């Protein structure tokens, strides 16, 4: 059986992607959490990941690292990672790569923290552009392929890759127009609710992640275990 190594549920957006994909496609795996115990975890994480980062997928004597690398590995072995329709497949693959390499302002200015709600600070032009592009992408996918998922009727890698964005949209009250329909569907997914429940039950805090959260705006609600 696969072993998927991830980090804190509140903070680790990169971990959520393959975890959500495997849960959503019912790909069995052992769930192992290695928390962010300090601002830099490279040395500790090097014991299981060559990059010193999460996520990492263990398959026998193979270690597959990086959320996109894991997704590509699973796509070679399991149905449903990508849509079967060629147009939807091309859209999904491009959008996954765009998410993987882009949206730097969103990552930096709206750090992921599942258990809080934030009144964000005034948005930079770069952040406004990122949110506008996400809204465009969501509305395009839903209109072209009919929803409820971003590339059609079936959940897949594209939805998993934007799963952390769904949490960010809720946390910071971001406007994604008609894309809110996808956000609602995503937040209602049983696996997303499982991840959220685990996030709210976490009692540990990591200083640098909390500092990023404080810099993002004013916390208006904190539902995490104290």
C-alpha cells in the first residue's frame, strides 16, 4: 500500500493536493503526518524526502516527491486523475501546471490556515490579478465542461490542486464570482471536511506560519483547538 507523508492540516497546502486526490479517487494509502516543528524542517524531512519537503509518496522502495510528481505517478497507475475527454484533459493539465508554478501573490499574501477567518489587508495589484485569474479559470471550466467540478462531472487532479485555494477563498472572503459554486462543492466534499476536522483538532502552532497569518490581515475568528 502507498504511504503518503504530509504535514500540518492547517498550514500545508502542498500536502493537501495529493491527499485530496487520493481520497477523492478512493486510492488507498497509509496517512502519515510529519508536522512543521520549526521554521525550517529541511534536515528532519530529508529522512524521507530528497527535497526536504512534503508531500512525499512512498511506494515500496520508491519515493515520489512534489505534489505534481505524485500526481503524474498516480495518473500512470489509476483511472480518473485526468478527464477522459481530450478537451477537458488539456484544460485540466494546463490549469494544474499553472497552479503549480504560479499565483505567487496569493501564496504569499493569503497564507493557508484552515481554521481561521481573516479580514485581509489592502490587496496588492499582484494579488488582485491572481484572484482575477482564478475567477476566470473557475468560470471558464464550469461553463465549458458543465460542472460541478472544474473539468466536468468527475472530480480529478484539477480540483485537488485548487483545493487549498478553496480554503483560502473562505478564510479571506475572496470574490471568485460564479466560481463560488465550485468552492461550495469542494468544501462540502467529505474528504475536505475530514481534512478540516483534523485541522481544527490540531493544537500545535508554528511560529513562522503564525507570523505569516498575522501579516495577512486581522483575524476575525479562530476555530482551532487552543
